[in-house]
C-alpha cells in the first residue's frame, strides 16, 4: 500500500490534491500541522491512501485472533510456527500458552521438533509444565504421529520448530510434513527490510506458510511501516508480537496494523469456534 503526503496552507486545496492523485475514494489517515521550516511557516499535512488499498488490508490480510479449534469429531487443529532463528517462534508459542485471555476456552497442547538449539527444549518444556499445558517432544519422523495422538484431547496443538538455518534438513522438513499442520505461521522480525523479508518468505516456500506473524514490534517506532510490510508479504496475519518478555501477550494483527495507519481496527469474524 502506498501512503502519500500532501502539504499546503489551505485545506481545501490540499484535499483537491488528494482527490486528483488518489481518486474520490481516498482514505485520509492523518492530518496535522507541520513545524515551521525553511521559511515556509506552518503547513497543513495530510497523509492518505487509495481506499481500495485500505479495504484490501482488512479483507485479505487479517483473521480472528483466537487460535482455531477443532470442530466436533475432528482432530485438534495443528498450528506450526516457522521462520529464521531468533525471529520469535518459541516465544510466540510460550506467549500463547501463558496467556489464557488470548486463547480463551481453546485447550492447547504443544509439540516441539526443536531439539537442535541448546537450551530450547528445556525452556519450552519448563514453561509448558508451569502452565499445565501438555507437551510432547519428537526426535524423528516416526515419533510425530504418536505424539499428536497423545495430544488428541486438546483443541489445538502448537508446533515449535528449528530455525531457518535448518530448512535444508530433509529429515526436519519431513517431520513437519508428518504433523500435517492446518496453519503454518511464518514468524519474522518486523524490523527487517521489505526485500529481506520477501527473500526469507520465498526461501520458506517448501514449508507452505499460510500466515504471517511479525514480532519485535517494540523496536518499531509507532508501528511505522507495519501495514506496508504485511501488505507486501501478502499472507494473512492472526497475531503480532512485541519483545521476548512473556508478560507481553501476542496482540491481534488487525488492531496494530490499522492503528499504525491511524484507523480503527475492522471487526473480523471467528474462523472456528469450540463445539
């Protein structure tokens, strides 16, 4: 989505510029007075975007912030978290487990395939036990299905995986395929340049990401550029995340993205209820 800035001394003339450039359906995102500069004094500044671009964000890029849960008679929904090392995959899983308000009455279980990184296994097992969430560890492809069966009483199963550096490990990829994830969330720091983020997403194509989860928003001043990055990557978002502290929950992606544009968040219908 392209944001445009228009400046002038007369609001009516500035609005004429907006309409001429972006069309009659242009959405005004912000209006304010600039600080005096270069002898021009104070100017009125309007930040706007084409209305079709703003509508596209709400229609295509956001889903309900509650984890999807199985319908009656189905297996638990399996939600995998993939992405580069240090992007926040394990932290996202731990935040969901720790914050009951995020998942409500959706009963969670955890399956970890990340047995490579030093300390990762101990960390996630300890936190799952603290929050009384059942957890399974799979070391081989053959162990994945039995692990899922032991979690069959849960409504949704969160799958933690190794980092991007191991995407070329065929055994690791086969383990994820064996889990048959219903959703695969691609976890990326929001501070990455758009071209770098796009290349990482292309590299992860074998893992078939279905959702985007941007993290490290606490390092992004005013969430600036958040909606643009989401639109550029072009896959739906359910959550976004701030820092590594587990007392800072994942938040709905729609509210943060629209807030970054100065707009109210759209109402997104739940994708699946617990029955």
